[in-house]
């Protein structure tokens, strides 16, 4: 006969394999009934005390947060919130990445700042850029805020607020060498009729990947040498002057009869994947598609005065332009004579 003292709110249960668990229950008038199972009775007692204190202090986590995983809210966020954002494609990629992380299997109420601090440090150790890690964590922070404010999970604490966020600075000074450009374009030519012209036009015009993919033939005036961008990063339309080489690139592209058809009928995910694979095959390290804009801006600044270069690149201030202008020391030395 067992002499173990019975504790109110805790039920001892014996599983089929003989293991013992303790089911803790908290019932407070005016609040929903909550319960949790533990392998140690001391943990069950502490949970009951903490839960009652939280309820009386107004900081109790909702039962919804205690039984909903990060994976479940990420999927809902992807369905309901992400499509309304300008950078929806990129955010979907971040969400898909998070869905593969073991943290996504944890209940929201069980996630702590320490979990995400460890994640941050591991991503840094992998060599990921500070801004990349910051954006990944910022996504999780917003997911928690939406769940707390709009999805009925009152009392849910945002664990990201408890950790130091990586810097938002993501300054890169990566230039493309002539040999790299030759090797890269050779590999991109193997990937159909659009990838090599897309990369070449990015270097020639300084247009962003999203701007290039949103371009339709109705936006291009080859006679005047101008491309009209409606969907820009700052949401303000701008006209991009096209060089002679840029016009040649566009004229050589396959074209459908409809003016509304895209100049580059490719998805952002496809471009990222194929560009990365081309760099790998060509033996080019640490080069992103966006680095082509850095290369383009640097070349344009060598040809035009700053105020004219800004008109081409779409930068609002000289300071913003200078973040992308990376002259090679040897080129400056030649100019000095």
C-alpha cells in the first residue's frame, strides 16, 4: 500500500510501460481550467504555484499558447500576414527555413530567450551576415506579437525581447572581378535564355532583382532608352536610363506579343537558386545576386557625377549611394596619375 502523501491538484498516473507521471491541474474561478503533465511531482507542484501566481497577477499565458507550436503559428502567419507584405517572397523563404528548425516543434509558451540566443550564436558561427540573422529573429518577434495581440494568446511573452539583436548593418563591399564575371556569365548561359541577360542587365542598370522581375515590356521604351519601374524598394516609381549595352541585352531577349508580359518570366526563388548554383559551379565564393547592384553602382559612379548617378540608381541621398560605391584602390591610383 502506497504511503505517498496526496497533493491537491495533482494526480499520479502509471503508464502502460510502468513509468509514473503526475498530472497537475489548476482551477481558478473566472479563468479557464489548465493542466500539464510532469515526470516529477516536485515539478508539478512548482508549476501549480507559478500558474496560480501568474493568473492572480494577470500574467498568465493562455491555454492556446500552451498547446500551440511555433510551427502552427508560422504556417498561419504565412497564410494570413505575409501575403500583405511587399517582401512576401523573401519572408516566405524565411518562414520555410524556420519550419525546418527543431524550435518550430516547441510550444509557444515553452520558448525562451535563451533558445533564440543560442540560435543567433549558431547562425553567426555558420558565417551568416548580421542583418540576415536579425531579419530571421525579427520575423519570429512579429509572429509572437501577432499571436499575443490578435490571435487570443494574451499573456504570451515575446522571447526575442529578452536577447540582444544583431546589428542591422549589412554593409558589403563585394565587387565582381573580370574573371569572375566571365565565368559566371558562362555558367548562367547554360540555364536557359533569361538568367545570363538578367545578371548582365543588373550589372549594367543597377536595377534590383525584384525590379527586374517586375518589369513588363510595356515599361520598356527601347527607342528612348528608358525603363519605367513601378514597384521599387521605396514604393516610388522611377525611370531608369538604359545604356547602349542595356538596350542590346533587352533587344536580344525572347519576347511575347502582349505588352503586359514580363521581360523576365522567372520567380525570385528560381533566380536565387540558379544564381547560387552557377557561382558554385564556377568556383565563385561569397557572391549574392544583390552584389551585382553594388558592382553596377560602382561602375556608374566612375562614369557620372554623383547627382546624375543617383538618378540612375534611385538613391535618395549621397550617403545612401556611397554605401554601394566601392571603388577599387588600383582604379583610384590610376586616376591620380
